[in-house]
C-alpha cells in the first residue's frame, strides 16, 4: 500500500511509512470544544489560522504600514518575519515529534515532517529523487509543494507575483530538517504557482552551499513565472550569526568587567587604568558621532554644490561651443571649466567621506590609471622601497570613479610601505579573471563573472590570522595612535564592496601580505555604446519635455538642447509638466526630469505620463549619490548625475533616444 500523505523516492518509503502510521494515529485523536475555545489533538492544544492572514493579507498589511515608495523594504521585512517564525515553529514541532518516535536515524526523524505538514494543512510534499539527505555539508533536497497554502491564498485572492510567496513553507521545512539532521539548513523557493509556474519547488541546503545549488538551478532551468533576480535566500542565518557573535562578545565583555572589578577592589592603580580606558572608549565614541555628523553635513553640502556646479559647467560648455578656439577670452573660459571640474572632484571627496558618494562613474582603463598613479607613488613610498609593476596586457576597464580608484590603490600602497620599515620590493600587478561560484562566495558573495584584479604585494612583517580577521574593521590598527587612524583599509573595503567587488587577503607573520582587489570588468559593448553616444551630434528634431525646479539649471538644459536642434518644452513643476503634455499636439519623445521636486517626484511624474504615452523615453537628472535619494525608487532607469557638462547632457539624451 502506497503512502497517502507524502511522495518520496522508493528507497525512503520504509521509514516514511512508519512515520505515516504514527502521525496519522496522533491526528486521529482530535477534540474540539468551542465552549472553551480549545482544539486538542492527542492532548496537545492547537489553533487554526486563516491561510490568507499569514500570506497575501500579511504582505498587504506590512506594505500599508511602511507606506508608498517603500514597497521593496516592506516586502523584505514581511519575508524575514514569516521565514524566521516558521523556521522556529518547524524546529519546535520536530523536537516534539522526535520525542514520540524514539528513533535516532536522521531519515526516520525527517520522515514525520512532510506527513505532519500534510495533516496540518500546510502542503503536500513530493521529495525529488535528486535529493541527498545526508547529515553533513553534502545535504541537498529538492521538493515540491503541489498544494501550498501560501500560493493557494494568493491565487484565490486573484493576485499575481514575480517573487516567491511560499515563505513559511520554506522556513518550516528547513526548521524541521535542521532539527532532524543536526546541521544548519536554509530553503528557498525557485518555482511558485502564484507566479504562474505549474508547481511550488524548493531547494534546501546548508547556508554555505545554497548559493551553489541555486546557481546550478538557474543554469539548468529557464526562468518562468518567478523573475530570475526575485529568488532570494533568507538572511535569517546571517542575522543569527551576528546575534550570536554579539551575545558572545557581550558575555566576554561581562566576564572581563567582572575580572577587572575584582582586581580593582585590591588595587587603586588598576582602577585608574580602567578609568583611563573608559575615557578612551568614550572619546572614540564621541569621535565616531562627530564623523557621522560631519559626514551627513558633507553629503548635504555636496548635493547643493553639485547643483550649482552643474549650472556653471553647463553655461561654460555653451560658451565654449560658440567661442572660437583662438578667441582671446578662451583661456579665461578654460580656467573656469578647469576650476569647476576641480570643484566637482572635491564634491566627490566630500561624498566619499560621508560614505554616500557614488561608486560608479565613467569606464576607466585599469592599466592606464595604475601607470599614471605610479609617478606619484614613487615620491610617496621612499627610495628604500623598490616599486615593481607587472601589468598584464588587455586587462580592460572598470566602472569606478577615478578618485575612488586612486584612493584604493594609494591606501594599499601606503599600508605596504608602513609594513616594510627596512625597505624591500612592493609589487603591483593587474590581470583579468573570471570569478566562479566558489570564488564568489570567498569574495563575500559577489556576482560570478569577469573581473579585473589589482594585486598589491609587500615583503613586510605580515600579520597573524587574528589581525587579518579584523584588518578591515573601522578604527582597528596595529600602528601607534600617532601613525594611523584605522580608517584606511576600512575605506578601501567600503569602496570595493560598494562597487560590487571583493578583496582577498593572504598574509603570514614574517612573510609579507598580498591584497587582491577584484572589481567587476566593464562590458566592452557598453564602452562602445558610450563612445558612439558621445560622438553623435545628429538629432531628428525630437521633442524633449524638461522638468526642473531650479530655474538656472532648467534654462541651461533647454538652451543646450535647442542649440542642438531639439524642440523643448520647459516646466518648473510636475503639475506644469502634466499641463504641457496634455495641451501639446505634437508627440513628446523624451522626459528629462529632476528626481527630487516639491509635491511630486520625477519617478511619479514619469509614471503619470507613461500611462498616456507608453512609448515615452525617460532620463533622470540627480545631484544625489547614486542618483537615488532616500525613499525614491528609480529601478533601472537612466540617470544623468549632476553636475554634468553640455557634452554629457547631449550624449545622455541621445543615448536614451537611440535605445532600441
């Protein structure tokens, strides 16, 4: 007789049949007493909850609490809450049933889970033969929930999704299996009926292996209902590890405090040292708060300064296009442009200090940047250090602001110099490589693909494993207080990871150190497209609707576009833009709008206009870092960062209009 409540590979039917008999007997003893408000099964009290209230309605409630413009944040919060709750319930239910089963074999312990799942109305479970239920890192399970309560709730509500909805199913099943096999496990949904797939399919593995299995699934299974980028791995385990580390650190701190308190009772000298240490920590905390406050101020100043620089650079560019190269006033104009460009560089440094600066930028050839930086490095490192360059040919470029790139290399070189007080060779190498799934994990979870690697190697004192583990922490330094702030390498780490890259560190005490910076390689086709857009100056007389609340900036943009042959409609507010679009009899090819404006943002204006003009192209202007201020979602739309030159404006407009 076959199994009624679960479908498993033939080799697992034995323990699952025994579990089905046990669980079925358990659920056969049910007593419902509405007069007491109780439901009891085999002496255990249960409660009933509507499926929709823990799925589609819960997501809607959280979205309402977060408010408009924070849909992505609300969705992530709801997923984390549901997964964590279900994971904990799954572990608890498993431990309760394990006591009743009286077995030790992990497969036998697992067997009651899917059957309990079916009896309690969560879902029917179909375990795929490709599964490897092993009590170690090789654990891997593929299973389907043909009738998941969560996907059923979304389908009944008539709502479709691009992201998986069976969050609690994934959390509960991974919690049960974790209790059964004694190892940490996480599950993620890769196919979902609520997204239009024919089934709800899940992958389960240890946290260290789940990305590997998910990548293999992506390669073997074409995307259907679920968006390829919508499959997410719950961050329960990363948060759990952080919490455990904090608890361990707190326990260690409490122990140290107790030990020191005991010593202080016997020694006034130790008391003075403890007070001095406390004063040092408080001073460091005040310094941190000061830096954060200055950083916020710097970011705000840089934003406003960028807007003003945009007007200066734009008008200077317009004058340059009208002025002959031999005009006697041309040097004065060139000086204005040069000073404005230097000021723009200063705003980038302000944004870098505030940790809000854009990590993107133009595509730069890595070898050329390193070679140009070498002239400065020779004066910085001193005569007792031999600088060796090993630059592989055809390395290619990376999309990273030049200031950030130079800051990364300079910090690493200075760190290497300080590690060689008696001199020695300092080697800078470049190469191109492809990062696979395993290396991507080692680099901190970067995306697999082509990368440019910049390696800085010294022959210095090296470092212990303990020091290497903390080397990128802010304020951590092995130097004397007068020689370093402890921010250099943390800045390097922030820039590299912010650009989508990672760092590998190899070091041994007495044998030097090697820092390998991995930055995503820029795509050649993107560089070519950018060059074509920059060089093109032909227009077809298209109409551009310019929306900018800063009058000087708006007038500059309109002037530049009209000079290039475009028809221009100007609006100082989104409301005026909607009036112009409604009254205009001619077609509008492009909306060029600021992002942050009073009453209505640029993205909201774009949505309004796209409803009536679905073929309208959109280009945003923004002085905010990354082009994306807090609370405004731009998605994948094109952004023209302020300040911009006339050439950059025309190239950006042309590139968006020429998109196919």
